C-alpha cells in the first residue's frame, strides 16, 4: 500500500515575489515531494486579475503535488499578506487543494521564516531579499516585526534599496561629469546588465521593470564589489548596517537574543554579513541556517488538517 495513502500529509507553501516553493511532508517532517511555482504576493488578492492569476498558480501546484499524495491541510506563507487578504487567500487555497476552510491556514512569509528558524521566544530572523524585514515570535506566540515597509518608505538593505542607491550614485556622477561611468566599475556593471550606458537605456529598463526585477540589479553591484570597486563595496557594507538596525530594534524591544539571517541578499557579498555582525554586540549569536520554510509550512499544515 502506498504510505502516502495512510499517512497524514501536509502541503506547505512559501510564496514570494520571485517564486513559490511548495512541499508535501508528513507530520514529523519527512519530505514526500516538493517543487516550485509562479511567484505570488498579498497585493494580488486585492484585484480580480490578481486573484485569477493566483488561482491559476495554485491549481498548477496542486496538480503537481496530487500524484504524490493527498494533503489533509495546507498552510501558506505569503509575502505582503495582511489580515484583510486572508479570507480571499483561504478561499483560493481551499478550492485549489479541495479542502475545507478549517484545514487551510496562512501567515506572512516572515512569520513562517521565524517558525522555521526558532522555537517561539528563542530568536529573531532578519530577512533581506528584494525588501528587508526582521521579526521574532515571543514565548507567548505573538509576532513582533520591524521594517518591511516597502520600497517607497524604506526596505533599507534589501536588493531594491541597493539597486536604487547604486543607480542614484552613478547618475549623479554623470550629472556632474558626463562620461564618468567609463571609469566606474559600479557603473559598468550596472550598464552591462541594463544593456546601454545612456539615460534612455536606464530609463526604459528601470521604469519598465517590476520591483523584483529592479532588485536584481543588486547582483551587478555585488559583482562590482567583488571586482574591487570601492563605491560598490561601501554599498554592501551599508546594506549590512541597515540590516543590523532591524535586529537592534527588536533587541531594544524584546531583549538580546540570537539572530538568524535569511534571504538572497546575504549571498551577494560577504561584506554585508560582516558589517551586520560587527554592528551587533559580541554576545549576539548570528547564524545563517538553511530555512526550508515550505517544509515548516507543510508540518504546520498536517496539524491544521488533523486538529486534536
């Protein structure tokens, strides 16, 4: 007999602006299947078009997961998720995975990352991807968060912020001395990615890009930093300082505790993590665990579908 037919399985989603990862696991975390799907974000739930796109993405993931077993519950961690979005999200999840609403749960992606990194009350997570945020779940199960305000307000230290800082610096230098970009490793790295060195090329690329796509320019900044460009290296350090500020804010509110780092920004250049560590007290333990947040969501989903 197929073990999946007699063992309760949970389906977990870790959904973000770049991709959605899904996993099907048992209650003790044994992985049955996993995969990737289209990116999703809470903002989609505010429009008919966005909900339709999310429904299609969920249906595709359900089709991929179904041959491996039937989930008793599903839990999704979704970037940009607000309380006002949850009813619509739960309805879409219930429909896609043929489950009752009682077997469906959701939370923000940062809350899911906290569950993946620490037991409640044990530590904080600093996440830096396209944006930046930090959070901690206290011993009572309450989520405390700082940052995550979006690119218009802040998101300092995230990929979008790094890209904006670099573009601003390069084009201000061009304002003062046209052609200065030719002597700048940072500018050359950016323009190689954009595909041209004139303002028309930058304007077309930047203002035609999504938030996530613009954030990918942070990789060009990192390449310049690896190549020895001083301005790019300074931006990597400044990103680390901004991300340390998030951890410091939580420590002031909740007391000093270990910090887990998550998100692709920390893969850009070691100077980011080095600057963050140096800005925090020496007694703070900083780690970079491998957070399989979609696996954590799947374990939570088993409990959701089989309440005691």
